[in-house]
C-alpha cells in the first residue's frame, strides 16, 4: 500500500483565528484560538499557549505552510519563533470572515442598546425605554459601531446623541447624605449646585443634617469626594437606589 506523503513544513489546523502581518514584502500568519486574540491584546489573557494553537509562524495557515527560518531572520531580524509570534499577535491584523464581522457588529449594537436602556429613562415618565426602541433610535441617527471601543464607552456616546432625538436622561441615584451641623449649611449649598441634584427631603438627627437626594450617576464621585474631604470623616454617604425609576408595566413604545 503506497504511503501518503505529507511535506514536513506543513501543519493542518482547523477552527482557527488567523492573525496576519506583512513584513519585508512577505506575508506571515499565526494560528490562534477564537476569541483569545482580543483577550491577549487587552491584557486579560497572559498565557501565550492559551492564545496560539501552535508556536509556529506560517506563510499561509489555511494551507499549513510553515515559514522558513531564513525568511523569518530576513524579515524580522531574528528567528526566535515565540518572540515573532508575539510581535505578529500585537501588530498583525485579525482575519475574520464577513459573516463573523457582521455578527460581531450586530452583537455589539445590541449590547450598546441594552446598556443605554438599562441606564436611562424617559424624563417625562421616569420609566425606561424597551431595548427595541433604543435600537430603532440608534438606527434612525445612523449610529456607526466602533469595533475597537467597548460597548460601555459607546453607550455614553449614544446617550448624548439620542438626547437630541428622543426624551432621554440618565436614571438618577437616590442617596442618603449625613452632614455635621457646623458644615451642614455650606455643604448643602455645594451639593445643591451639582448638576441635576434634587433634594427630596431633610431632617435633623442629633448633630447631623440628613438629606435624601437624587443625583446624576456621573456626579457620584464628586459627591463622595465632597463628603469625605470636607467633613473629615464626620459625614456619611449611603446609596439607597442605584437607579430611581417608576416601576410598572407601562413603558413608552
């Protein structure tokens, strides 16, 4: 029975994500596990063996053609395969099919819309919008997904843009603030000046003034800083509700 000849410079791999880099007029590729390239680049994955299917540099992954040492030396100025893999991983272009690319964009679009719906309300009803309405509004303003920015960052951009087309505001946080008597008046005025802050109630408990406030989440750190530094530990800040919205079945369609 005749033997099947397999060239020694060929490796067969399946279900791979390819990262490609052109250097010295030649194309070099590495074979990675799907979803691991971005984890490596973001720093969440640090084990190279978890990212690469094999420690090898290819001329063509799909054909299994491994690059020769002479080619690597000429293009990269070194023949250390591990270090060259790291360079390609860092600087190369991740190859994805058009369907994969579209699926990723669709998934991110949905994630952004879900984040916006979760963080915002209609200021007139104090109720959240359905995700479908946020998605439609994003399409109406022709929002273009930025694949290299995370969904949370883009959600903040979308909130700002949608405010021009639909009634929309960040759902406020409800806080309980305790101020020492000697600082109460001054700090109460400072807190009131924070954008979108609404004081719902106030009462005295011994030597402290207790305020119940609604505040835009974007000003929470500033509020916390005021209480911690200005009262030198004599004040207190407690989060009562992360999102103050009206509950009920009715949502704006």
